[in-house]
C-alpha cells in the first residue's frame, strides 16, 4: 500500500469513528429527551400557581395559602389573618355563609377580597405568588357580607342580613373607597327563617360589566339584574322570578349566558341575558343530587357542587346554551365552593364537613381525576376559595 493510500485509509477510519461517536451522542441525547418528556408527561401542561382558602373562623377569620405544583397538588404555605371575624348563618351546617364568591381574586390588579361576615367588614390583600399582604379592612356597608364582585375599578359587596343589601366601592390604587350613593337594599324579609336558605346567595358582574347580577335564594326566588353605569348601579333591578327554584350560585359561559344552580330543584340552568337585561331560560338539567348550590366553569364545562351528596356534577355547555351531563364525581362530605386554576387544568372543591379541599385534574372530555386532597386548618364549615 502506498503512503497516499495509507493516508486515505486512516482518514476513512477516523471519519467512521467520529460518525459512530456522533450517533452515540445523539442516541444519548435522545434518551435524555425521552426521559425529560416522560417526566413532563406526569404534569400534562400544568403550571405552578396558588390556591387561597378562607376559614371563616368565628373567633378570627383567615386565608390559608397553598402553592400549586405542576401536577395540581397543593402544598400549604402561610396563614394570613384577615383582621375580622367569620360568621355562621342560622340553620347552616357545612356552609356557614351559604353563598358563592366570599373570597374573590382580582387577577388584573393582583388583589384578593375576603369577607368577614361576623364583623361586617371586607379585607383587601395584595397577592404575590402564593403570599399575601394585608392592605386594608373596610366596612361592608351592611350586615353579614357574603360575596364580592369586581369589574375594573368597581367593587360591590353583597350583605346577607337585614333584608339584604348591595354596597358599591371604587378601587383606588388597591384600596376600597365606599361610595354612599351606591347602596341598594334588596328588600327581603329580615325575619325569614332559616337564614341560610332565605338570604341572598351571590353577586357578580356580567362579563361585559354592563350589569350586576344577584340571586336571592328562597328569600324571594329571584334573579335580579342591576344596570351598571359609571355613576353607579340603577335604583331598581330587572327581576326574573324563579318560583321554587331557589337560585343560588352562578357563573357565565363563553358567550356571556348566565349559568345558575337551582337548589330548590337540584338543577343547573342557562339563561340568555337580553338587551333589556331580562332573562330567558335556554336549558335546564337536573343533577339527580342533593343541595346543588355552587358552580365553577372551565371552558365549555361547568361543575356544580352538591353539598348534600358529596359530589360534583359535570355538564357541558353547548354553543347554543344547551346543557349535557358529563358525569358525577365523588368528593369529601359537604361539597361547597369551588374554583378552577387559571390554566384550566385543575379544579379545587371545598368540603365543608371536614374543612378540606379536594384536588382534581380536568380531562379533555370534562371528566375529573382526583389528584389529592388537603385539610385546611380551622376551616370546618368555611367557604371561599380562589385559584390563580
């Protein structure tokens, strides 16, 4: 073999060795990526976040903060005193406030609002990840606050006792300023019993902010819609009667329709809101469960909490507002308030009998898979949950 041929042969061997080495490196990298993908698949699209739970303690209300892992499980962080007292409506068992929206997260401004029903105040916290900073304690403008609604710089509080009332505030640099002229009485019978069924259930703004919706439960069996202007809400609401339905909690679907739990019939119903703010029922489905009172939305699906059955009823809301049941999921006893993580991957439901929170992954078909649960300190009968 000539010197030139030897040189060529040596170069060829060297090139083959480098190619083999490159393939080995690529294979190792591929294996590493595969392991990484396998690890990520344990947390399918989830992102870390936080969940806040109100205890409603009658000797001292507090909000317990939990960090949310990528797989949806919760890990307790700090306990933040509201500086006020929780309260208990007569006749209540696992749901001391008998309301939805008692802990409300204003994501746009990083603020958390907590009602102190026993001291007629509202506490404002700044949210920093899974940590809270107490900013303000302000009078609710009524007796026994149970629900808070936010839209832009407008904040309204629902007071349950004394016949029920709504008080409006303006948020100025993260602090609430009460506007006395934004107070409206609901005119319910203050002596009606039991309190937990005859007091108002929730208030919330419509997604476009043009109206404020209030449910009265058995106090009047109505859904009341107040027009909203920059100068405040109208003197009188547009009232839709719902005899025997006991409208309780509600949310809105993707098209702005109202989706309401009807505790009197243990049903979920959708309503179209007209230009005149009158409601037209579109669909209604019975859950077949007991004490269907609270509701949370995740995309095209809603989940109703059935306190008497210890279950969640899942329903799909069609583009036309029709409702289709997608299944019933067991929870701990006394299912009450619930919320969904901002990424839409997880649902968290309070269980009032033991004061816990059940954690669920939301699957693509709307079904729920349990991923864990936590016991919230001193939260038996407590209501109020907000997920970031």
